[in-house]
C-alpha cells in the first residue's frame, strides 16, 4: 500500500493554503468594492432631483438621466414581455413534453450555444432582421426584440431548473387522477415553479438592463430629449447614456457617467432585492 | 395545496397574454419614426455638439422632442437620401455619388453652412521639441507611403528625437478624416493606416495627453473642450498671402481664414420634399437663428455676422442643390465666396 | 359526470386543446433553433459575399487589417491578436483566483459560509460590463500607469485584468460544482492512506473534477473572447499585430462596434468586414461552447 505523500505536510502549510484560497475568494470582491466606492465617491454628489429629471445637455452640470432611465424601463419591460412567455413555454416543452429524443437534444445544445454567443452578434442579428428586414427602424421594439433573443436562454435555463425541482411524485399523482399533460403543468407544476421562473425573469432583466453593445450596433441615438411615445419611438438607455458620457472630453461628464453608473447599480440592486424577497415569500407560502 | 389555485390563474394569464398585447399595441399605438412631431437629426459627429446645443435651447422654449444620432457624415447622407431622416449634419459638402443617390430617392435638399471648424494638430505638452509643423512635413507624415517608413520623430525633421511617433486621428468614417486627407495629402481618403483611428475624439484626446511621443489631429472644437493635457501645434502652409509663417488655430485665425489649409465649413442639409413633417421647418429656422450664439459654447467658430441672415434666406427660399457640385471636400472655401457676399 | 356522447365530445375537445397547446409550446422551442438559423444565415450570406471579393488566402495570410483605408489589407491576424491578448490576460487573472476560490468553497467552507460567499462572488458577474469598462479606463489605467510609466492610455492590460475579475465567478461556480461532485469516498480513501488536505486536494480531488473545471475554463474563455464593452472603452482602436500588453490593440468585438456605429454604407465590402469578423468570432465561441458542453456532460456522468 503506497502512501500518497512521504510525510504529512505541516499544519502551517495547510493553514497557509487555506488562507490563500480564502484570499482568492475575498480579494476580487474587495477590489470590486474599492472600484464601486471610487465611482460612488465621484458621482454621488451629482445625484439630485435635477439630475434624475433632466434631459441631456452640452453642459455637464445640466445634463440629466431622465430620458435614458425611462427608456431603459420601457425597453426592459418590453423585453421581459417577450422573453418570459416564450422562455417559459420552451422550458415547459423541453421538461414536460419532450424530455428525450433527437429534437429535444438538438434544441438543448442549441440553447446552450445561444447562451454563449457574444451579445454583439445578437446586435448584428437585430440590425439585419428587426431594423432592416422588418423595417422597424431604430425603435424601442427593435431593441426589445433583440434583447429578448439575447436573454431567452437565461429564462429557459432558469425555468428548466425550477421545473425540475418539482417532485415527480406530484406529477404522477396528477396523471393518475386523469389529468392531461397541460393540466398537470398548469395546475400542479407551474404554481410550484413560479418562484424559480421569477428568478429567471429577474436574471434576464438584470442582464438586459445593463447591455450596451447590441444597442450600439442597432444604432442607439446620442441625444434624446423626450420620453418614449410608443413602441416605435426612438429611445435612449442607461448604458448608452453612460457610454456617451465617458466619451466626452470635459471632466464634468466623467462625474455624470459615475452618477449614471450609480443609478444603474441602484436599479439593479432594487430589482434583485425585490425579486429575492418576493421569491422567498412565495416559497414560504407554498410551504417550502 | 389550497394556495395553488390562487397562484395558478394569474400566472397562466400572464404567460400567454403579454406578447399578444404588445403585438396588438404595435399595430394600434405606433408613432412612425420621424413624424408625429419628433425631429430626428443624424450625421456627422463633428456637427453633433452644435446640434445638441441648439436642440437643448429648443427644448427650453417648449416640448422639444429632438433625437440626434451620430452615424457619421456618410452614414447620415445614406439615411438622408433614403428619406429616413430629414436633417443631417456634415463636416464636408455632399459628394457626387450622394447627390445621385438623393436624386434617385427623390430627395431635394437645401445646403446650409452653419459654422467654421478648424482641424487642430496636437502634441503632448512635454514634447518640447515641436515648435511648428509645415504642411509638407504633415504630408510626408500622413501619406499612404509613410506607413511603415516614416515612423520616428527623427524621420520627420533632423534634430528631433529618435523615438517612435504614436499617431492618433479621426477614423476613416468621418468627414474630418476626409477633409484632413484632402487638405494635407491632396487626395481624399488617402493616408497611412497604422495609427489609432477613432470617431470618438475622447479616445484621441486621452491618447495624446497620456503619451509624450504622440501626435494627433482632430476637430479644434474638441481641443477647446479638453485643452488640459494637450498642446496646439502651429501650422505653416508656406503661403504668405493668407498669413505669414506658422499659425496656430484659434477663434480668430479660423474665422479670418489665416489658419490654412485646416479650416473648413460645416454644414446642415435639410430635405425639402413634401413628405417632410411640419415639425422640421420651425426647428431649422430656430437652428439658423440660434446657432451663432451657441456655436462658441461648443468650441466652433461662428460665420461672420452678415452671413447668417443670408443662410436663413437660403432656407426660407428653399434654394435646393449644392454649391460644390459634388466635388467633396474643398480646401480654403470662404463663406463670403459661397454666399456671394463680396 | 353525465355519461354518453357529451363525455366523448368533452374529451375530444380537450384532446384538441392539448394538441394545440403542445404545438404552441413546440413552436416556442423551435424559436431558439430559428434564432441560430437566422444568425447563421446573416453571418454566412455576408461572409460568402465578402470572400467573393477577397481571397481566403488574403484573410488568413495578410498581417495587416486596414479595410477602411485607401491601402486595403484584409488579414485577420491583428484583430485575432488583440482578442487573444486581452482574453489571455483575463484568463491569467481569473483561473488562479477562480480555481482557488472554488477549492475554498468546495473543500474548506462550511455550508453557511458557502451560502454567503457564493452569492457574493456571483455579484462580480452581475455588474454590467459598461461599469467594468468605466473602471478599466478611469480607475485602473491611471493606477497602472503610475506603476508602469511606459503604459499607453489605451492598452490590453487594463481591460484584460478587469475582464478577468468579471469572469472569476464562472470558473468558481462550475469549478465548485465539479469539486463538490467528487465522491466523499475518494477523499476519505486518500485520508486513510495518510494524505494531508493539500495532497488530497491537488492529487485526488482536482484531477477527478478536471473535466468540470475544464468546462468552466473553456466557458470563461468563450466569455472573454466575446466581451465587447470593456475592450471597446479601454483597449483602444488600433489593430496591431502584437503580444505587448502595454500597447493599444483592437479586438474583433471592438472593431464590429467601431464600424457598425459609424459611417460605412450597407452593402459595401467594408460593411461586410463586420460580418466576416463576427463569423470568425461566432466560430471560435461556438467551438468553445460545444467543447464546454461536452466536458460538463462528462463530469456530470451522463
């Protein structure tokens, strides 16, 4: 019987290694904290009611984020309106109706690939398909459809996880009682999976709200001084506005960009916190 | 178990109905882009700051509803000649090909010069060996043949440091690049390719400001906006009749035509077809009336005071067509000649 | 329930409804295939048109990329070099941190610690890339310039490091899954043979979890290669065939943004270069994704 090591390594070495690993966990987070702190320090003074309710301006002190924030809100709502139903439907199909088989396997590997396609390629897809071929122009709806395609894999994967977590016994019980597959899904599986679906939707929305590259390729506008007026309206979005501000030479705009980042991060924080709270409450209600 | 039904009904409704509602809304509650009162401007990123300033003032007077894109001079013309936008900014006159496309698209336009812009040559403040540059030296530096050959400061002028030059300049998509190559190299679009090319002047400003061996060219307006960290280089065009010796760009020298050959006009092109929405004309009138007062705010040089009423008259009379016959970037054009001001 | 024909009618209607629903769900699922087909068509059509005018030899052998200038070169290598350089730096940062973090979470952390630390690390992945880009340009580059005076304002190092931070959770998450999936019996056998924690981790656990770790690594590479905003803001826009991280470079993704945002009219050769570059990008990420998928399946034992 051969020993794996010739002598036991010193406890000190093991402890040092453990410390190193812990450092590996904490250091990046700490670095992120430092960077965020720097941004907050730069931009927090700029955030006031005026900043939140003004339109862009050539003067950094007068520029505001209203059009971009409202545009992002519209964009993300539309994106979710498309991505969530289609994503849930796809996940239901894959989990409940066609778990095996070549088609299901093909769809599965396809989704896994789409999840890894760079967002800029979705931008090109949106440009050629929605903006040009379907002649939707540089509008909210073109942006929303593009982002919906981008986040669809996220919704699908999260929903599948949620559906999988429903015990098979419940399904079988329902089937034994004579329920059709759709009745099983609608009345037994889905209600239990709703918290997971919500998580997936929030993940998708969080991703969509921060995406700039596809919107840039679609042709985002640099100056918008009105709120969107319909789904074919031109629009701006938070990441685009931040991007534009980082491009301008005046130092005041760097402060505006920092303030914009704070708004974006705060929105994400609120979004995720609400989602986690709601999900926890739903899970409690369902007795899990 | 009891709570299922409370949760299940809403979730099912929510699942199926949302995209249908959105699509239904698409049919009914659309606002076609460009009409319905939104003024869409596109075109040159050089002209963008002027348009932005005007739009901001316009918005102060009442609900503005102006959207400005920056697809570049050529990209803007492409949309303009297809009728997708009614106003486009250009940092060079419309070319022959673009005039033909507009004709094919049934788009008549009015050409409106709105300001002067200079192209500034800048170096890092610590590059103290550079006193001035001649047009010949610039031509040697930027010609296509320079790619790979003229790579060091000492190649340019004897006595200068034997260090690599790091070049920054406008991207090939911009009117600034078109004009610069026309004025310096002599042929539009001909230049070396091994430099940092960017439409975003911030990229260029940062590049030169952080590198002692850097040299760059971009719009004078952007120099004005970010003067710290850069140093202007005076340019000597070798001609005595428009100012002797090396001349640095400034509001004065660009305005009176002594900073040559790197001074140019920038333009606004407005479509005059019947299908153009009613919100366009009031905006353009406001633009022409206001531009003189905001132009210096954003680093451009206003035309002489007498010029603006003439430009305004040109728009009011809807004088279509270009004065440049599609010849592209023109060097040394003075507004007085253009508008026949004598 | 009343017997007879009404039941049969109800049943028939219900079966019809079921069939419609199933077809509808299938339709949704097919949308994902349609998306991939659309991407392939759009990239493929423009790529074919591109290669009708530019030879494949030029694309693969030329070492300059200047399609927009008067002196046109169509060699893909400068863009590939830019992408490779930034991604390599990112992996160089992410792999050690990610792996060690995965080992900590899988071997040393208590379930409670894991419940806290894992979501905290996930935060890194949740930050929008534009924010990371801003960090790289405004905070990290000046910092690095103080340490390395020769550093250009735009370089590959700064965005590479920031990208690395961003993808650490990818390696940690999948890596930790793989490490936790290693059977306890293997570990206990190692301890029984007298191995300490260190030896067990490096000579038993990690090798066993290797396919899962490899899957996470390949996925992380795919993510780094496809990243756009961080490099577009901080790496520069000068295609350069170099391996020096202190110089400005241009990645494939940054080039696509540069041209798509700009002036180039559609239908021209210059415009098609976007799609050729995008196609190259797609092929690279596709190969990486499939490899990762296969590796992950192997460690999950399916």
